[in-house]
């Protein structure tokens, strides 16, 4: 079968929704299918030894073995790469089995023994755990700095520092990085930057266009968008992604073709979904901010957020995740969550269904109250990940759950 050829004309892709549908895709697909076919195979055949030699000599572009590539996975990668650029920078993407597999692949590939990495404190807990335990055992040192403290960040840079790893927005407090500032610091010290932009998606911000070296996402969240797949992706300059792809071929955390298909399908509606997630996030945040039973709301779209101005300058929207403190203790907060009827109680975010969790009883369950406080997690903290339900229904549901509260 012929390899698909012509790509969608990038000049005709100007809007975010058009990009979601067409960007990075081959115009003509195998069997003239309008959808990306699922190429469910573990390996690829060579007609004869000459064909094999042609391949290894780089004379033909084709697949060799499933761990090194798959046409469905490549379709997802080329779409993800296209979504992260504004056309001024060349990008490539590497799809991985999960967000965590993406992070571990990047860090294992880029950090030799004796090197040093800086991470920010309000970050995905498993990322921090990987850096503090497994990487440390391999002789990679780290410094954890408070997110958005740029003096602390710059002071933490050592001669052997290779990477600065951060998130924007962060989890669970939705802090926003000043991307030009972090890029400026990193470039002056010849350190590379990796930003986990899972909470933003390229619809809301494209860190590579600010000069960040690598952007990564848990595609499990908004990219897939339907709470039905696990995947991760890293996007950056083609030569950097090629080096990561080599490491990934050894580490082996591949994304299977069916998942890649679901991801391409989910990405078609990324812009549509993000518009609603952003709208729901902002309206729910405003509602909670005004409510007497809520002590504090963390959402970059609110004017009282410490980086509201930076967020407004950098981002198209602020996403669907809101963290807030309920006016009650661990138990009362759980009772409030139990009164909600629309969101499911579950970890994760970014899917069409709203999800709610009390971090103290979810990601941080095994810690004591004191240990949680030490990492900034209060017992009354709630993370609400808006789905794409109607805004009015989400607010009505929150209102009824808060009305029945006995203060
Ligand atoms: C979920 C998440 C991850 C981990 O991704 P998985 O796909 O669950 O492995 C990493 N970073 C952030 C910000 C996340 O929300």
C-alpha cells in the first residue's frame, strides 16, 4: 500500500478548531478512509533482503518494529506537534504510554549521573517522587524551589544543572509561570526547560513559542478528553525529539495504535471542548469566590490570583480546573462532596465528565494531616475539574450542595 502523502495545507489552517480537525494530518489516508486507520500490528514485513538494506541505509521511510513506530501513533504525533506551533517554529512529538512515562523518559534520557535538575514545588506528585527517589539513586541531584520564585530558581542553578522542570498551570494551586522570564534565566545559564502544560493544552498556551525547550502533557487529560485513555506526549525541536525517541525505543513505554486512534479522535474536538472547559472554569470559579461557604478559590482567571496578569497576557483561557477551600474540616468537606450530584468522585481531569476530589483523601491519602500541610495540602482543599456540561447545571449543583451545609 502506498504511504499517505500530501498534508493539509497549513496556510488554510488559521483557527484553533480548524487546527484541531486538520492540523498535522495526511490529506489522503490509506484505503481513502476519512479517519486515521488503526494499524494493529506488532511488526512490519520486508519483501526481501534488499528492501531491508534500503531501509537501514535510510533510502526509504517506513516502519520496522512496533516499539520504534506505528502509522497510527505517527498520525497522533504529527497532529500534536502541529498544535504546539504557531507556524514560526519547527516541532516534532513523541507519544508515550502515559504522562508519567513521558516524564521519566525525558529525565532518564537527559540527565546523566552527576548532573542536577531543578523542579518547582507545586508539581505533579509522582514527578517529584521520581526525581527525589529513583533519579537520586542513579546519582542525579535535584533542588526543589518554590514555584514562581525566580530568584530562588536562579540561585539554585549549579554548573552541573541541565534541566529546569516545571508546570503551568500547576497542580493543585493553578500557579502560572512567567514563561519569558523562566526562559530568560535558563538561556543565560545554558540550562534546558521542560514545562508540563497538561492543565493548559496548546489551546490555552503554547510554551514552545515562548522559547521553552520541551513541552509535555499527560494526554490522558484534555488531549484525549473523554476519560477513556492513558497517554503522554513531549513536543519540541525535531533534533531533541529524535534523541528522546532513541531513548524511548530502549525504555519501551509505547502507546498502542488503538489508544493513538482514540487520541486523534479526541483531538478533533479539542478547541470546542476547551472553549467550554474555560467557560465552565471561569463561571464556577466566580460563583465559588462569591459563596460564603468557600474560604478561598484558586483559579488564574480570578483577579485575586497572584499571577492573574501574567495568565491574562499569556493564555487564551484558564482551563476547567478550580481548587478551593471549603469552610469545614476533613469530614465536612467530604460530606459537601458527597452532596454533589453531577461530578464523579475520581482522580484525573480534562474529560467531558466533571470530576471532583479532595486531595487529602485522594492523591495524599497515606500522609498524616501534618505531612500534608508540609506539602501545602489542607484537609478542606477540593479540586473541581469541570467537564463540558452546561455551566448553569454545574453551578446549580454546587449551589444545592452548599445550601444544605450546616455552618
Ligand atoms: C495526570 C498528570 C500527569 C501524569 O500523567 P498520566 O497520564 O496519568 O501518567 C503528569 N502531570 C500532570 C500535570 C498531570 O495532571
